[in-house]
C-alpha cells in the first residue's frame, strides 16, 4: 500500500484528500504517517477521518484534525502533498525523514509524556474499512497507538 498508482497525484487542501476511493489506499496510509508525525511533534493525540462528506458514493477522502480538534495546520499541508507525491517506498521514507529533521521530531527515543496516539474514524461508505486499515498501517509504522 506504500506504492501509489503511477498516474495518480492527490493534493491536500482544506478538505484533505478527496478522490475516487480505489485510488486512495496508498495516500491514506501515507496520511496516517503524517498524522502520527504531527502527534509526535505536538505530543498530543491527532485525528484522522476517512470521509468524502457529500461527494458521490464511489469517492472517499481523508483529512487530519489537529489536537485542538480544528483542521490540520496549513503549514503541514505541504508535508501531506510531499508524501502523497512520493514515487515509491524509499521516497516515502526520505520524505518522512526530511519532515522529522525539519521539525526536530524525536522518534524512537524516550519522550517526556506518554506516547501520543492518532484517533482514526471513518464514515459508512463501502470503501471505509479498506481505507481505515491503510490509515492504521501508516500510524503504526511510526509506532503510535490507534
């Protein structure tokens, strides 16, 4: 699920990523990585919601909520876009490492507080379970609880 379809490029905006659901698993997994990184940076729980709101049933989407319950900080949208555009698993690792370096996020070391988590939720669309599982894999890749 790390590898995205070559002809697909999703972009993150105020509504998160939105697209035809079958094109989203890799992007949703990668969004789970970003949600986990945001949680590690803030040392607080973030949210990841799988929903396409009022889009057609064949569509779905994913967005991150900051620890205060608001939308993801605009500053972090570029990290979402960078990881979504990564061409393969090595590029995903490189983008993630660059984010950790830029934000001075400690990973794999003892932290002052309990390890933060990412709360994952989904709507009732038929694509929801597959996308939820992809999000969970992304979060767990950074060692956080879901």
